[in-house]
C-alpha cells in the first residue's frame, strides 16, 4: 500500500500543513496527475478543493509537469523545477519524475483553490 505526505498550501494565509495519508486514502491518489483538482475529503479536509502542483519521489527527484506518466528520466533543464541555473543560459541534464502519481512518490504538493465559506451562527 502506498503512503504519502500531502503538503497543503493556503494562499490566503501563506501557511502550509503536512498531512500523512495511508491505505485506501493513498490508493485513491495513485494515477492522478499534476494539475488535477481533487476533493479535500480524500485526505480529511472537508469543504476544500485541492490542486496538485507537484511532488517528489523517495530519492528526492522532483515531479515535472511536462513529462507524461510516472517514469524517471534524465532531461536537459534550463529552469525550475529540478534545476536552478547560476549563470544565464546554463543548462544541465538532471533526473526527474513524470507528472503522474505512482507508488514511488513520497510527497505530494497541493494548493487550496476553493474553500466553502464558514457558516456564522
């Protein structure tokens, strides 16, 4: 069974929190891609919609939205994610993961895109 750490960022407050997901909840995330919008109840947050923005695998390699499937590849990068050039025009070959969540992924980064308004009593 897969096990993920889901990092949920709130753009309104600028804070992030980490939620551990195991078992059937984690299995529901396998196969989703960067850019997909999920219901927050999958990870225990009710009334919230989350957008998957990235992640990393167990070796620390980042997910890249431009690479299809969940494969690990060595690609030539000139900008983030995966490589931050120190001089203008610098390019390097780096190992990165594809845009699909597999069982090799450890961390999933998300951002809140919709939050139900709180009811006042």
